[in-house]
C-alpha cells in the first residue's frame, strides 16, 4: 500500500513539474520574447523586415525576388537580382539552398540527344559561362570570361597521352563541354586536332585541361551577376552590377543614366562595421524608389514584378 502511495506522489509531482514548465517554457517565454520583439527598433526585423507599398506588403528587404514578365524574361525597367539556385525559377524561400557545385565542377554531363531519361547536367563553370554571355548580350557588353568558350560553355579539354601518367605525346584531344553542331573553341592542341564530345563516350582516361583563352582578367560582367548565393535568396547586388544595368533601366524609363544612378547611390550600403563583406545595393528598394519617383505605368514593382 505504501509503495503504491509513493508511486502516486511521484507521478503527481512529475505532472506538476510538467505543467509548470509547459506554462513557463511553452507559454510565458514565447509571449515575453514576442512582446520584446515589438519594442521600437526591433519590430521591423522581428516581423521579417517587410516592405510595403500602397498599403500592402510587396516583399522583404532580406529576401530577393525576380523582376520578370509572364514568360520569365527580365523587365528592362527594373534592376535584376543575381542568379538563384532556389527553386525551379529561383528565389523560392521554401527551397532555400545552393547548387552545391564547387570550383572543381568544370565538366558537363552531356544530355541524351534522343531525349531519353538522361537530361544532362551543367557544370558550375558552364553555368557561369552561359550566364556571362547572356548578361553581356542583355546589357551590351563583352560577356567573355577566362576558361569560357565564345558559345558560353566551359573551355575544358580531355587530353589523351601515349604514355601512362600523362606522359609521352598527345594522341587525342576532346572539347568536353561542346557537342552537336558546335565549333571547337580551339582547332588544335599541341598539334592534334580537337574533337567535339559525344554523348555516351567515356573520356575519363583523358587529362582534364581547362584553357584560359583570350578573355580579359577582369570581365565586364561582375561575378555576382553569374553566381548564385549560398541561400539562393540574396536580395542585394554589387554596385558594379547595378552600374552595368543603369543604361538599360534608364532607357526603359526614358530617363538619363545620371537620374537612375542618383537613385541607386541612395541605396548603396557599405561594408558592415567598415570591414566585413562588400558594398551592396538592395534590388527591391531601388526598384520601388524608381517607381515612386519615375513611375512607368501598370508594370511597376508593386504589381507585375513583385509577387
């Protein structure tokens, strides 16, 4: 009888502790933190740093978003963000993440020309090269980069040697990322004709040789214009990428480049604490400021461009 009584008292004490800590940790603490977060100066960041226009929330200054039309094409009256690997169309906060491709990702997995199960996979190098060519065409600058072909893929060769361990003479050379009707980015390598890669062929015995090419050491297209951030949600671009877009935005809005640049300069944020990170520009804030000062009709950052 006494043992049952002791067990009952232990159970009752445990239930009391459970109830007390549930109230403290599960109710009181969250309410306290929520109340503190609503204090002046803390409320904005705690609520997601949301940005409103015309009485409704159009985005967050912490999250990037696309400024495109219904077909996915960039709207010329808006500054464009950097690429995103988050979601099929980019900037999907529910699938935040990076491509997980590193600097050694230079060889593409070629697509099956018959259109079967294998669809291929682009290396990080080819993604950067293709983006740079596209950005160059869009903004009228030289989109060439080191280790990229003129048609926008990684300039990488598979070099086969007569002897083991990549010794002897070169017997065969293949441009690994070029196939189909492409033209090899160089015709010969060490006197051997360069071939195009073919789907299904094994080139693993060849030495992988990236070729720098004649592109300038400092490309006209900035690095953040061709690379995605680790989160895929970066809301900011470099001042250099903003400057590259100013002429296009000015033309679409019938403004001078100086007028657009004046707006951009208001939103350039310097390095944190004076030495951390790099200067950057918040894309959504600049686009909203342009719409406020120089509206362009129905296609505004409060409508089509921002969801």
